[in-house]
């Protein structure tokens, strides 16, 4: 009999020769039951929990998604559960995207089993690897002063216009240099990764969006080389007026396809 007051929330799918341990597993999402592990097929295991529909039904969840603090809390809780199973020796973990839910455990297990082919391909791709994130952003513009040390607003006529043009040219050259440094950093880092994804650059008025936002699938055995290259590229982009931020290691969220969920 289907429980109409709750749904099954999926954290991840684990490939392991034996059932993954849930000893010391984190509590998981707000309001959720303790994470559990269920067999799917062969060496595949589903990590899930019951979540109340009063919080996680589509209409309720839509309202909560406007609360960025609540979403951040849920994302951190989801990540902690996935990381717990990622640390198990010999396990390969495919993380589910945030708020992946099914109407029952049977449907979640069946849906996972039906997607076994794509899951196995994903697991072969990410096995022995970890995800690292790299963001590069230009530094905010400095105060506009002319070479002579007199502010543009106090320079008369043609000199003022010439100074404005010089400032625009300098700004354009700085943008070009930072973009080229970011592209070079991506290319250098990609050489130390099995796979890499970069998000499209976005123009958002009033913000300073990153000029590079990328994820790298790095063999765990090559972690030190990747981090050393990231340090070299951080120095290179700093010389071009930008800052590089490295985060990780993470489960391979950006290198697996999301599950098809079912909220019926």
C-alpha cells in the first residue's frame, strides 16, 4: 500500500560488492527519515529516505525554493550523505540531483533498475575519480585616475575625452588578458583530468559573474598533480587581474546524467 503522506527521496546509487554501511550516516534532509540502503540488482544499491509531503510535495517545495537559506541547508545535507558513501573503499557512487523523489520505494528501485545500462556506463566513467571545481573571476575595477594623477572629472575638454578613451582601452585590454588567462587555465587543467565541463559565460547586469566556471573529473591518483597545476594557473590569472578559486574533492555530480524521477 502506497503511503500518501510521504515520498521517497533518493540521495545516490552505489555500486559495491556488499551492502554499504549506514553506521554513522548523516541525518540527511530536514524532516527526512534516516537514510537507508536497499538492493537494486546485483551490486547496485539505492540510498534513500522517506520525506513528508507537507514539506516536499511539488507545491510545498516550490514555496520553499524561494528560501535560499533553506535550499542551502538541504543541499549541504544531501551532499553529506553522498560523501559518506563515497568514502567507502571500493564503492562507486552516482549522486542523484537535489530533490529527486519517487512516490514509493518500489518505484525508485524499479526506475533505478531500468536505467542500469546508463548507470553502469556512468560508473565506468567516474570510477576512481573525484570532481574538482574551478571558478575564475575578474577583480573589481580600480578607481579611474589618469596617468597624470588628476581625476577625469577635472580634466578639461579634449584631454578629458582622450583620458576616457585611454581608460576604456586599458579596461578592454585587461578584460582580454583575463579571458585569455582563464581559457589557458582551463586548457592546462584539462590535461590533468579525465573529463571537464565548463559552463557558458553569462552577462548579468550589476554582478561580476565568473569568466570561467568549470568542473574537472580527476583521477584520485592524479590529485596532487592537478592541485599543483591549479596553483600555477592561479598565479597566471592573478597576473592578468583575476582570481582563481579551487573547490573539492566532490562526488562526480557534473559527470553523470540525472535520474528520471516520479512524484505521482
